[in-house]
């Protein structure tokens, strides 16, 4: 078996289940691939090789006993803010440098029960609260296609591990697009389910617990559906084939006044046109967001959450924190109750307004990111489409769907002239996760038949 086999979870699981390959063999191939590439990528922050091989041997024993496992021997990476029993889990923070998780998160337990082998922990920004992936403990994760660039964040370690072919499935977290944007930047698939579809704990306190999700990242939609079925505790993967007519809305900027790289704009438009050519009715329509709403007006929730959890420690030992996170905690400590309450009200209004919009449409389509990856030592690009932008401008198209509590998926939508990928984002109403995955598989197939230059 070669490392090329690590890109497809479905095939890998079937191969181990049938006895064609052993889980121990698969695990060793993954460990060797990580050893060969991780010094360059810094996607993984810890790997327990002995524990991995022991877990793989246990899977082989189950298969030998005739137990059917949907993820038999599949290596899975887990973001370093999700509890894996007995493993060091740090949240990318010096505060948790020596923390060992006392239990598995429910999602991790379900992965193990399905036969997956937890291969290691992947890098994250501190507390998963930045749009790039770097921290004071482990340093930056690098883009698989260009080590000078970031894969984005905060799930950049997981996205890079998948895109580099080190694992077929990686688990991330998402409270503002952290598991959709990094896959878009590296050319992978990232699926953010409806809020609560995958149990979140047990684990750390979350600054944005009310909207945070656990999310699978893969190299294809079929593997995302397979992973979701396991993580959500469903009896099957995927839903029924989408029956016509689907009501599809296309929104080039999701109703926001933000710049978009012209190449990404063209790729998304070409992808939508490809869907139209296959007979789907696509209508140009923008979500009607609440008046005065912006991501900036919602950020007090993150800042207040960080301050509530870590404010006292910050006051005593500010140097323990990443300066970018320290500034967020400092802002959180200065917020009034009224300011936080207004952000909560606006978050609820986002949920309500998008729910009304998605009564008229089954699927909303647009870009995942407005720009390509940027230098890894920066919070965000300095310009987009030639316009100076704030550091969070790269995240414009994902956070509102966290606040709306709806499922969203990013699938690769081609590469720009620099060779860097971008993503097409598909959104459905809350609870329509399986229907969204089904349609995403259709779109993925359509894009695979289009010329590379146009999709």
C-alpha cells in the first residue's frame, strides 16, 4: 500500500473490511507519510505512534471476528481543541500545554466505534479564535502548495493534513467558518453541519458555545457524507437523491458589500453556470440580512466569551497569551452588558432572516472565500481585489451561517492563475444536512466534468 491510498476513506475502509489490507498496514503508511511531510507542513502537533498501531491492531481483530465497521482502519486526524482520551490536548495555548484529556468527545468515541484510528492531533490557533493557524506553542501550519502561505484557520492543521494526503478525514471545529475556509484555501471539502447535529462535548469551555460545531474535512463529498453519518450517529450516509425541481439561489457576495478577487468571482460564476447547464433552475437572489448587521457587530460575543473564560488569568499573566488573542480578551473585558446583549439579539435576527429566505429556496450558492491564501505571518491579506481591507475581510462569507445555525459545505471550485484553490459554498436550511450533502455530490460531479481552467 502507498500513501496515495490515504486520500479516500470509503475505499480504504472497504479495503480493510474485506481483508485486502490490514489496519496496521494502513496506520503505518499514514505514520510514515506524516513523518515525511510534517516538518514542512506543521499540520500535526502530536502523534502517538505506539498508540496508533495498538488501536489499528484492535481494529484488525474486530474485522477478523466479523464485525462490520464503516470506517475500518481509516486514519483520522483530530484538531488540538477536541478531547481525545489520554492525549495531550492544548487548544494551541500555553495554559493547556500539559493538559491530558480525561475522556473522549462523543464524536471521537463514535469515530472509534466505527473503526477509525485516531492518528494524531492537528494544529490550531489559540482557542480556535484566529483566521490563520499559528500559536505560541507550535508555530504556524503551512499551506501544502506553498510553505510561505497560511492555509487559513483556525482548523488549518486539519485541512492541510487532508489536502497533503496524510489522512482521508480530519475533524475540526467551526464557529465562524474555521472548517470551511481552510479547506477552500487548500482544495479540500469542509462540511459544517446544522448546530447540534454532531455532539460537541465533553471538552473545553467554548467562547462561542452557542454556535460552535464539530466538522469533518475530506477530499470528496462522499467521504464527508460517510464521516457525517458516523459523527451524527445516523444509520446511513447521505439522503435521498435530490428530486426536481430544486429551488437554487445564487448570491455572488451573499448580500454583503465586500471585495472579491476577480478570479474567484469568475470561478464561482463558471461553477454556477455549469449547474445551470445541467438543467437546474438557478435564480439570482441575496439573503436579506438584518439592518445594521455585520460580522464586526457580532464579534463582541467571541470577545466576551474569551474574557469570561480567561479574563482573570489574562489579568494576572498576559504574556501567556498570543498577542492577537490577548487583544480580543482585553476588548471583551471592556464590553458593556448592553453591547453583548445587542450582539446576541443580532445573532438571533440572523437566524430568523436566513430561515425566512430558505423557505423560498432549497439551496443557497456562493463563494466560500473572497481571496486566495496569504502570507502566514499575517492575520489576513492586506488587499482584496486591489482594495485595502481589514484583517477579517477574508472571512466575510462564512460566519453568518454559523449564527444562522444552518449546514454549509465548501467544495473545490478550481484554481487561480497562481495555482491556489478556492471554494464554492452551498448552504441549506437547518436540519437539511443530508439533502445538502446529496446536492453537493451532484455539483462536485458537474465540476469534475468541466475544464480545469473554468472550474
